[in-house]
C-alpha cells in the first residue's frame, strides 16, 4: 500500500494528495467516463444550485462538511481534474451498498478477530494517509486517491471511524436536489 503524509489547512491537504496521485486520479476519471481535465475553474454552484443555497445532498455536503469540500477542491486543483466529478464520487461513497469495496473495512471491524486491513479489496488503489491538519487532531486513514475522506481511520485522540453501508437506500443520490 502506498503512503502519503499531508499537512496544513484542508485545501493544502488536498493539494498534497492531488499532486501525489494526479495520474491515478486522471485514470480513475477516464475509467468512470468523466472528463479527466477540467475545462473551467472549479465551481461549487452545481453543488449549491437552487432557489436558496440549493437542496439535497449537495447542499448538506457544503453545510456539514466544509473541510471535505475544501480538501476535494485542493485534490481537483492539484490533479487538474473536475471538482464536480470528485464530489459526485464523495456523495456516491456516502451511499455505498453493503458489500461495496468501500464498506468492507467497516464490516471487518465489526467482525471478531479480523482487521480492517485484511478486508480491503486488493483491486482498489488504497493509500495509507497520515493527515496533520493545522488545527490538530492528526489521523491515519486508508483512502482512495480521489477521495478527501478515509474509508477507515483513527485520530490522535483515539476516535476511530469506518464507512458503513446505510440501513436504507436514499431517495436520491447525486448533487442535484431530489425531484419534488
């Protein structure tokens, strides 16, 4: 597994990650059928579109996870990819189904005697990332090169997290507001 250490403000963390894995991020965009190189400056308008700051998952991502959006902006800028594409994947990751490669580490953590590391899908380009934000709470996480958040990790205070499958499928997945 490759390793990286990122330090600084959220956007700086993303820039370091984007620079280190620009080729992998470009390859991933191409494999997803996305435009690997951005054709305009990254805008968050699509995420917050609508009458009043948008609605749906995009708006909630901006409201509740501003550091993740800042980190994703840094990744997009440094890897010369589309912020829209990265954020679509962040949202899709939040709704990963049971058995999806991103939810396997969490399932392994819940099982006795199995470590999360052994549950990682070997076909994915996992990265061990040490993050040292300027505000403290350093952490070690397992990430994919294009995601600002880890799928499993622990911070310096001992708080551990892992991506888990939702109990029920969402009504709407995507950055645009759900139809009324």
